[in-house]
C-alpha cells in the first residue's frame, strides 16, 4: 500500500480540474501540488456518500482492491471511473479512505 494523495473537498470548481462523469466529480491532479493534495468539487447531484463529499480523505494505491476493501465499511463500492483505474472508498478509524488500483 502506497500513499497517493490527500483529497480535500472544495465548494467551487478550480481552474484545471478534470471531470469524472460517472461520479459527477471534478478534481485536480495531485501530482501538480507540492503536497499531493487533490482538490475535489462534487456536483449537487453527485451520488457519492456525504462522508466522502464533506470530509478530507486519504488515498492509497493498492495491488488488489478487492482484498483492500474486504471486511471494511464501504462508503463507495469498487468502480472504474477511467480506463485502467479502479477505486473504492471505505470508512476506517473515523476517516474516509480511498483505495486506487491502477493497471
């Protein structure tokens, strides 16, 4: 497991944000931020859980997302928001955690 970014919800879209249509979410590229912060704007009709939309999350890259979510409290099930990427959100130790599997 490798730390990827910290996701920070914002209430206005920012310049340079990308859009994930299936999730109705706008986000910045954390690799362009010196602290690996991903700023996230959620459309009003975003289907994701309030805990994801209202709280900072920590994202980790994992080799096997199915194993990573096993036995955890699921906030958002495994999905593929883009080619070669699977994500899921869990709630663990009072914090939203995003797991990302690439490839």
